[in-house]
């Protein structure tokens, strides 16, 4: 039997660092496949994928690393058949919903000898409160369906910050184990024993994920029927009237979108756990809200241009709400510039040449044309 663990966490929470630690310290002697399922057209960590399918690279500790796009369910089967691993680690996109990834694995349990075990969410202890408010359901879903929540940056948080963060997580999920000890003070074996000690809760979370999926399917079906009836009703009306109504509907849609965006960034009340608008937008998918702009280019960049872009993303919303940007590009000064921006913080460093320059920006209400201009690509 293959065990499947899901390691989720919002963009920049520290998932990759956490995975590296448990690969090196907890899964020794096991045949492990790590699956990265990136959001958007461009994924830098797993290589830029042109076609649906599996891109494979070897990681340290003998772990096989795959990036899956396209038909996730089908590709999971292919990974099982090709590698017969002892364990699969799935690292979903930072803006993916944990319950959606769980549903794919639950389906797989029906047709393959696999078991969904660890449901882990990595949360930045210093930013949890801000991210709950800013990203609502996408952030909260990852906490609500976790059996273990692992806090990153806990070594730099004050005791009050840690306690406040734990209380907020417990409001969303009172049963999950919350790991607050800094990672360099705790062994991978200990982390694994906590992850695997939550088996009963994992069964409960699976039922909840199935219920959420069924509710979404039912709602989608109902909306489709209603839309069909609406279309049928207008079949016999005059063209002029139809055009007028279509124009009115378009305006209404635009207003609704604007309202949704406003609601998405609103400041919630003190005791709110971001469930207050669930009836309005409970089933949005990441690609309804987030945009990914990605570019491969041989263009040589001045370091000042990259640094300026990072500053602009951190200090303004002139280009949209940028929550993640990263890339590696050739420098006019020689060598390569690697850059990484997460939630208002960024770093630039030098790195090895890549096969071509690559940049990615993820956020809400992204102005792609202005971003190309900002990076000097127009």
C-alpha cells in the first residue's frame, strides 16, 4: 500500500523547506515520490511545463520529484504504476484548496491501493492573521481540512504572537495538532509521528471534503439548470430586447465582480473567522480570483530594474495585488539574478545560469501589460 501525505500551505509559507526536512530526516529508506501541482501556466519550482503530463527530476535523498498539470487524477495513476512508491507527498499550489486535492486522492483510494494519511498545512506564524483577512477562503480552507498545522517562522515570533496565531487557527480547526516548536529544534521523526498520529481526524476530514465536493457539484448543476431555463425563456423574445437585456446583464456581472473584489479584501470584524461571506463565494476556485503572469525570455536585465519591480510590488497596488513573484534572469552586468518576492518581502541573489530567463508574478487583479512594461519587456 502507498501512503499519501498532502503538504499544503499558502504561497511562501515554507512548504518546500518543510518537505526537504522530512524527506531527509523522516522518510529514510522509503521510496518517495514528491508531486508538485503548481497553479497557473508557469511553475518555476517544477520547471516550466508546456504540455499536460509528468515532468520528472531526481531530488536529493533519492526522492523522485514530479510536476503534474492537466488531468491530475489520471497522472496520479501513472505515477503509481511507473514507480510503485512507498509514499507519495503532494505539494499543492499555494493558492489551491486542500479539500479539492483531498477529493482527488479519495477518488484514487477507490481504484488503487493507496491511503490518504497526513493532511499538513504550513502556516507563517508572523503573517497568518493578515493572510486570513486578505485571502479568506483559500487560506482558511487549508487550515480547516488539516490534521496537522505546522507553524513556520515561530523562532522569530514573540510568545504573544504565537499564542494569538494558535487561537486563530483553533477557531477554524479546533482538532488539528499545531506544531509551534521551531523546526531546527524538532526532529523529522517527531514531526512524522505527529502527522501520523491523527488518523481518526483524517477520516473525519475526508468525509467533510467529500460533503463539500458534493455540495459544490449540486450547486453547479443547479446553476446550470437555471441558466438553461433562463436561455430557453428568452428564445422567443425580440432581438432588440435580447440585446438590451444582454447589455444589462453584462453591467450587472461587472458590478458583481467589482463587489466580490471589494469583499475579498475587506477587513473582517474582530471575532470573524472569514466565514461571514461563505454563502456568496464559498466555491470559488483559485483561477477565478488569482492570475498568473509568466514569461520566458533571453532579455538581459539590470539589477536596478528587478529591484525596482520588487519595491513597487511591496509598496503599491499599482499593478494589482501581487502576492508572489519569482524568477531567474540574465544580468547585463554578467551572471544571473535570482529574485523571490512573498507578501511584501523580497530578496535578490546571484545564481547559476538557467536554460533561459524566467519570471512569474501571481496575484489578484494583475495588470499583465503594465507588468511587462515594468520589467522592460515591451
